[in-house]
């Protein structure tokens, strides 16, 4: 199988006949490679450990969709708090814009789950089973044999096992490890939706990491196409110093630049591009070509940095400007977003309360009173049972039925009870607003809701009196 031939006329992973060549990136060693391995190890360890780490009695990240409770690093959010996701999504967006404007596609090459799992898990398995890039390419081109079949079966079996493990752990973020373990020991029909999800998701992961691979970054992910709108000449990218490297030539060629045209940078690239052609959509900023080129430069006793992490302005002989309108605007928007989000989170209480009017007549008039009926829903976000006090503060004297005594709500539970308010007909002068305050018995927080007491026109009520 021939290696792809990088060209600016088309995407590098498309052959001239329209077919897709399979890429076998060569191994590389160097400072950036070591740093990426450490970063990937930490990220994978974080993904594996979060469902196990308990904070406040719950996993560090537990998105309990069934109970509509979301536990994040000790904070508990109810369904009513979902408005905060606006700050989460917008914050991620502004962070991406700001980081990209400064450091290019560092997310893609260093932290994106696609890159982390592909380069540091699945391709590691492939190298372990099939050998280096040359050996893998020869095996792919070789006719079927007992050795080839054995290696393929072992490799794909490991791919399937890893995909299932990743998917099962992902499910634990939504059902907890304890519930996941229980599901795994029961019949699939007992939890058919989770069973179907796991195997469909594992199948998608297997297809992606076993075959689709870099095509997800190039064909599906829009980030590469959007980078042109987010970066400028002063954004940090992986680039080739044409002033120093050109014209290319073999070592010792008179008048040649430092680039010896060994194509080592192409051989190690996980998307098969030639970085010497400039910034390209397919470049994920993985820095493999930097380590590869530096290794060659050291061998031929020339300065490293022919390919380096730098801005296009610096590569052209200028200076990188860190403070510029783009970075200042993105940074300001990010700072404003963080400030507003911090304030929003600070307003959260360890409980929630909602007041709804009981369906039917909005009010009831009897011989002696005007009556309004409500449903009070108390939600306890704490990991232990809590006693709640419901207090009515009204400008008009009212008689309260319901919540005369503190109400105990269990841990991460809710309680719905009726609240009936009565106003004597003689004291009723028209609709008015009052407040309902919910606190715990220690007054550690207070939730206040303003509600309107409804009734008929007071003049008509007087006319009806005997």
C-alpha cells in the first residue's frame, strides 16, 4: 500500500483516484513526545478515576439523569439549575477561541479524546502487535497467512475489549459504578436500553479507532475549518522555517538550505501532511514533526528548530505579538463569562423550592373566607436528610394550613405537600402579593418566592354579603 503523497491541491488522506490511503505514522522520540505521553496518561487517568473518587458522598462527576441530579466536584445541581449550562457551553466556547488565538490547535494535538485514545491507546496496541511503521505497512500489503490472521485477530480483539471498557466506564458517569456493576451481573433484558447503548457506542468507538481514525478530524470535526477564523499570523502553530530550510537538498549540496528532504516529518505525521507546505487544515498540532526534525538536525550537527512551535510572523522573521485585538477581545469575553458564572454558582442553595397553584379554580370563596391552594415542592440537594421550615409573610392576615411544623426531606430527595391560605372575607380587599420563605432549621440559607393571592373583585364580594 503506497504512502500518501502530500499536496496542497487536495486533502492529504485522499489519493488521486479518490480512495483513502491508510496512514501508518512512524515512531518518534523527543521532548514533545514525552510531554504528550505524560499529558495523555494524566487525562486517561482522570477519565478512569472520576467515577471512583467520592466528594460529598457522590462520585466527583455523576450525571444522574434518571433522578435529574447532577453532581460535579461536590456541587449538586437539580434540573431547575440547568440554566447554568449556558455558562458552561459559552465558557467552553470562549476558552477555545482564546486558547486557539494564542496557541493554535493545542487542544487537538494534546487534549482531544480522539487524539488521546487513538495515539496513546489504540496505536500503542497496533505497534505492540504489528511492529513499527514499515512492518505494519508490509503486513497490510502482504497476502493472508496464519501469522497475519493471528495478529489481526489479536489486535482487533484488544480494540473491542478497550472500546467496551471505555463505553462501560462512560456509562458509569450516568448510573454510578455500583449500579453499573449490578447491571453487568443481571440479564440484559433487565436493562435493555443501557445494554443497547453500550454495544452501539462500543461499536462506534471500534469503527472509529480501528478504521476511520484521522478521517474524523478531517471530515467530521469542523475545528480544522474554523481555525482560519480563530487564528492570525501571531497565533502559535507548528510551522516550518522556509527561510532557513529552502532550497532543500541532500546533505553537502552546495547552496542548499538546512532541510535535507528526508521526509521524516511526513512519515511521523498522524494525518500524513507535509508541514513544509505551510499551515494546513489537517494539522492537529501534535508536534511529532518537531521531534522528528530535531532528531535529524542533531544527527547532521545543525541547529534544531527548523520545524518548531512558533507564529507565522516569527517564522517569517518578525516578532510575535501576544497582545492584539483578537486575544484581548477573547480574553475579555472569557473574563466576563467567568465572573458572571462565578456569581451564578454562588447564588445556588443546597435546596430548591417551587410553588405552583393547584389546578382548578384559582381561588375558592366560602361563607367566611377566600381560599387559595398551592403545591410546595421541596428539593433537598444534600447527602443527608434535612428539616425545612416554610414561612408565609403576608401584608394581609392569613390562616395557613400545611407546613405548620418543619418538614423532613430525605437525602437527595424531594417532598411535595399542599399549602392552603385563607383570608377572612371581612379582611379581603383584593388580590395581593406575599412571599414564601424556605429555610432549614438552622437558617443556613433562605429561598424566597413571591406569590400572588387571587380572589374576586372586593366590591362584588361585598355585594354578595347578606
